[in-house]
């Protein structure tokens, strides 16, 4: 991820962040519409989860310029997701729904450059989580 992509992701996130809970709820609405078979993996009340998602995204986005320091946090998150029965294939649909949520939230400000930057960021993070989950599974 280059410096310009980090800047694009961070500056666009600053515009989405004020939506807070609503952005998280929009994401989960899109996720359950795209993948209804995973709805059972979540609590009935998605309010708290939507808030956690926005908090986690804020933490990761603000830390993008120092991805190497996130490795331990990414590993812990991956282990938790493995415990929820998240599978590597789930990460693709999550990424699609995240991008769709950001596109809707940013509306006319969304462009190809932003999509590329967010896709690169998500790909790096999701692949790190998939790798961590696979390492945990291999040790088990």
C-alpha cells in the first residue's frame, strides 16, 4: 500500500466516520442481503456489532501508515473470527459489502482511485487474517 493510497483511505474514512452506527448498520444490511447464510453467526441485535465494526475500522484505518504494528491485533481478530466459524471465503463477500457501503456513504465523492485504495487496504488486512486463521487451524 503506497502513501497516496493510505492518505486516500484515511481522508475518505474521515468523511464516513461521522455516520458511525448508521454506517455499521448499512454494512451489515448489505452483508446479510449478499450472504443470508451467515446471519446465524451473529446476535439478533446487530446494534452493538455495528458499533464495534466502526470502532475497529477506525482503529485500523488510523493505523494504516504503520501496518507492521497491527500484526498482533490482526492475529487476535482472526482467532476470534475463527471461533465464530468465519471461513476464508467469507472475506470476499465482506470486502464487497464494505466497498459498497463506502461507495454509498461517500456518494458523489466515490471514484476509481478510492475504490482501488480501499480494495488494496482490505486485501492486505483480509489476507493477513486468513493467514492467521490458517496458522491457528494447522496448530490445532
